[in-house]
C-alpha cells in the first residue's frame, strides 16, 4: 500500500462516518474512495500524485477523506418574496419538508439600499425577493425560526453590512447570543462591479465596510462567514466556465489581501471565506471546474498568502443550478436541466446546494415548483448512491484533462489581472508573489496588493464587462446558428406543455409594506435614530470599526434607506464608466 493511500486510510478511519447503507441498489459493498489498485499501479498511473486522495492537499478530490459519507451537502433553498411574514411561511415549509438551511432572496429596493417608500422603489417591492426596511422586518422574517439552530445565508452585497446588523439585532431579540450564529453573508462587492451592478458607492468605501465586517466577525462571531465570493452572477451574465473560475478566485484573493492589510491572521480569517458557484449544463466541464477551484485556491493560499492550516487552504462552496439555463418554452424541461446541474455540483463536491424551480424563468417559484426543486436534491441524496463514494469521477482521463485545462486557463487570466495591476510577476512566480505579499502586509494598505490593484483597474477600464460581453455574444451567435442546441427553443420545439400557473406578488404587498414602514417611523424615537446615524457618520470619517455604530442605528429602527442614504451623502454614489 502506498504512503498516500495509508495516510488517507488513517484519516478516514479517524473521521466520523454517518450510520447509513453504503451499498449499491443491488446490495454490493462499495469502497469509500477509489484510486489505483496498489502502489505499483499508482506509480504507473504517472500523475496520480497530482490528483491524490480525498482530503489530501491540494484537495482536488474533496476536502474530507470521507466525502459525503461523513456529512452530506446542506440543502439550502433560496427563497424570498413579498413581505417578511409571507417569506417566513415559505421558510417554515422548506424546513418542515427537509431543507437543511435557509438562503434569503431580497427584493430590488433592498438590494439597492432603498426603503419601500422610496419613489425609486415603486412597483418593485417584494417582487424578486423579500422587502426588508428595518430590524422589525428581520424579526418577522425569522419569527419562530431559532437563529441559533439554523444556518442562514443572505444573498446581498451592496447594503450587506447594514442588513447583517439587522440580522444580529433580530438574533438578540430572540435571546440568541450573536457570537454563536452560523451562516454566510455574500458581501462580494467586486462581482457587483464585474457582473450584477448592485453597488452603492465606489469600491474603496465598500472595501472599508467589508474590512470592518471581517474584523468584527473574526473577533465576535467566529463561526459566521462574512464573505461569499460569488461566481454565480458572473456566469449568469454570460461568462465561460474558465472566466467564472478565474474572476471568482481572483476576487477571493483580493479579499484575502484585504484581510491581511487589516493585520488579520490568514489562518483565522480565511476559513470564514466561502464561495458561490453556478452549476451549468455542460456536466463534465462543471465537475472539472469545481475540482480545479479547490486545487488553485489551496495552492495560492499556502504558497502565496502563507496559510499553514488545512482549513485556511480549503475552498468551501455553495452551488446554485444555472438560472440562465432555464427556458420559458417547455418549462417542464427545466426539471431535467436542474437535476443534471445538481448532479454535477454533487459530483464536484459542493458543500451546499440550491436547486432552481421549473418556473423561475417566469416568476418567483410557486409552492409546488419549490417542492419539486427540493425533492430533486433529496432524490439525489437518498436514492442514487452518489453519496457513497468520495470523488467517484476522479481518475477519469476526460475529467482530469478538463480539470487541468480549466486550471491552466484560469492561471492565464490571473496573469492578465496581475499585469493590469502593474505587476511584472506571473501566476507561476509563487515565491516572488509571496514576497510581494509580505512587503504589502508591512505597508498595510490593500491598494498596493497586486491582485487587488489588477481587479480595481479591470473594473475602472471595463475589462471584466468586456470579456463577459464577448463570451455572451459568442454563445448567442452559436445558438442562433444552432451550433449549440437548447431543447424547446431552437430544436424540438413542438410541445403539448400547458401554460403554468405562476406566483404573482400582489400590489397590495407594496401598499401594506409602505403603510407598516410609516407606522414604525411614527412609533420610534426619532432623536435616538438621528443620534445613532450621526455617530455612525462620525466613525466613518475616522479609522474605527463601523459595525458597532451601525448596530446601534439598527437597534433604534433606523431604516436601511436612512443608513445607506447617509453614507451615500458622505461617500458619494458610484457611476460606471462608459465603454464602447
């Protein structure tokens, strides 16, 4: 037996394994992981050391020696619509039917840091997610859902920090110690400039808030992940798999640089970074993308940023099936698409998963469609046997070649970003890069870090947007020429599918939300609100951490719009540069 296999076996034996039936449907016992049959075969394989065993650096085959035998992925369904009370009922349905965690979808005014009574919010309240104006809305959102027991993800970036403060206040009001909370906040402002366009300020003020949040969570809420670096929206905007991989990891490296510039210990804060990827329809390419992501992240965290512990080198990620792959034509085909994409995420080793509903291309999911999406994951988990073996596709010549190819493409993109940042170094120059990081750490300013500089320059020049637009154009051209096929759209278009009954959010939701907001404003102590907002602005003008002051504003029932508008006046609003 090889040394690597022996190490893996020892770690597997020392790990917790679920009490479950790990046999095939026919009753055949299967091994927890597979590799070459013996040491001679391992040597003959040639490149097996590059692939390794599950739980072994660089974690190409997964983070844990047990794979899903130790713990299955978290079923985390993304939901939110109307007001907080309506969404609370959907959350209770998801948890009652076997969901393992919650993921909050916010409406457009909330995502843009505006109140429901803002004139710019007219017609949008509660339509693409839940409306949150004050901490009282957060109380309603999680009513009778103990926040100390449920892992909660919140998909919001621009106003993520004040929304998080409202969440902390809701936990306090439940009697939960905020220090025990577990969950994930997206907070990824770089992907907003690159793809989704939901920012409030210029990059620097946003990075100030993110750095404050990282410091606060590191000190006060160690289990909570303050950043989920999101490739999902980059892919949904039209990028290729390699662009999604590279842009996302580069953003992640920049947030590592931000943490280091704050004097944080990479071995403490890096485990608090998580990732959020798209799982698209090219099954094997997606599996390879996830495997390459773990490998690249582990190597850069160790070799460039100096992470010493395995947990700091781990890339843990949530996956959502590709919303952009769903079609309005023949919508029941979307069930098949989602199942295939979910299987790719699972075989790629995702840590949590959201499956899209068949009607999401038309509207927010109906309760029936949401249940089918949930059951899709449960069928994969309980019936297919994919949880029995860690990295079952590992060693496939095709999968390994794709993994290597995507890694190489990502490194080429890193080189371009480093070049835009003015660095003469390239991704292969790990030791000189590490020395540059050590010098930058001594300086203490994240703007001097090479990956951060390159990303900021790429945003300023519109480079990321241009690269994604070109990839989207190439794909659309292939669809129009029918070089790429989409069933029900440009091939096999005849159908007996009837029109779906879709969820429609009544305009009454907006009227009720605005009325409730006015009542809350009338009932609160305005002098306390004004003083809290003034204190927050005072802190913003210095170098102190803004989280405690923002928490006080949320406790006083300052609205999201009031907090964000005060900072807009202080820091100014960002306008994207024109590019033709």
